[in-house]
């Protein structure tokens, strides 16, 4: 399987202005440790994650690395125009020699929809249409047009096209999104909250719906996020740092109705630490291999920032790289 990092951009243990540089340093550490890719989350207005533009940061990281791939996990289509995102993705594909990976998400009913002017209706009904416009453009035709509810424009020329096949991952947390991805034959990007049973159920659902739509389920490269922390000293520091980070950051979420994010973050972190890749390094490869076998995941995205501190995160990246190398697909050189 391919083993990647998932970088959120913790703006609780450092200032938001320092987050992009920290993520770039983690990406450099990932390449040195032998990881295949780093995937970067995209958020606005919250300290949980402080990268508002994955393509912009990806361009910086791709320019500083030679083999590392960089993915979006995920660009929120409810806030973006799909043609603008497609053009940026094709630019990154050309600049990097095909090292950019595109993941997209529907997002949530957050205040972002108000700020960017896309509105609740686009969030409720427009995701599939946005994905179709994005796919049409990235597939490389000479011209693209649209005649839907949310996107209507005359045929325009597609000047720059990807070097080759350009896969798109769909971040999914609900059955309707799984179905939407399956109908288009697009692989899933599953979140950190999902248990192995949840992942297996969503992929079984995807397999059935994809086959019904005429796609071959066997070739799909599904991905999932795991909390990952290699430690011989117990996970108390991780639990405290991550609970502190989530308790602050999740509360920054503001819904369109004025409500805010909430929840038992301590209990959530305890569950993740018990179920995911947390513990002595020698046992982590077997745990990840077991999860992959149970779920049919072929890309693991490791959330490594839970410990919060820059040097500790870089050390975690190095330890995980060494521990998980035996089960990782070799990186192309």
C-alpha cells in the first residue's frame, strides 16, 4: 500500500502565520523519511487547520521536493468554482511532472458559504454538478461547456491539459456522497473518525454502486486517514496536546445558522488513540496492514501533528517512516 502523511495545519500550538512554513518543513521531512505523498487539508477561519489554499501551498512544496507527491485532502468544492480549481490542478500537474493529487470535498454548512457567496443551495444540491464540471475539464477535451443548475456557460477552449490520466478522490462521510463518487467511478477519501467497520461498509457500498454504474471496483485506490504516533513512552502527551488542539479548533467552526462546533474531544481522542496507529513503532506496521486487509484501503494518510510541537512532529515522521517502510509500496525514483 501507499503510505502518506495528512497535514492539517495546527494553528493552536503556533500562530496561523507560521503554519504554511511548518507544513512545508513537515513535507520535507516526509520526503526524507520515504513517504509517497503528503495530503493537505483546506480550511477557513478556524484554528483547527490554517491552510486556506492547498494549491498555493502545494506549489511551494512541489518546488522544494523532487519525488514527493502533494495532494489536497480536500479542496472544498462548495466554496470554489470547479473550472478555476481544474486550471490550478493542471498547472500543478505540469510544473511538478505529474506529482499533484486532487481530492475534493463537499464540506459542511459553515459560514464559508456566506463569505464566498456560494450559498446553502450550492452546498445542498450542487456538489455532484461541480464534480462533473471539474472532471470534464481535467479529462482533457478541446472545449468544455456547462448547462446545469449552478454552472451554465458557453463552450470555452481548454488550453492546458494534464500529462496523463488525472485521478480525483472524493472525501466522503455519508452514504449519498459515497454513492455520488461510485456513480462516477471516483475513489473515496475516508476521514479519521471512521472505524475499520465504517470504512469497510462504505467501500462495500461503493463497490456495489460502482459496479451498477458500469465501473470496475477492483482498480479503485481508496484512501483513509489514521492518527499515527510512534512512542515507547505511552500516549499521555499526545492525548493532552491533541485534546487541547481539538477543543479549541473545533469550537471555531461557525454554521450558517450561527451554531458552533462542539463535542467530547477528550473522549474522541481516547478512542482514536486506542483504535489507530498509536504505540511502540515495531507494532504499527502489522496494525496498519490488518486495517488495510479488513477495509480494502490502499492509501493510508497518517495524521502526525497530534503531538503539537514542531520538533516532536518531525521526530514522529521519521519514526513512522522507518516503522512502516516494510509494508509501503516503493516510491518511484
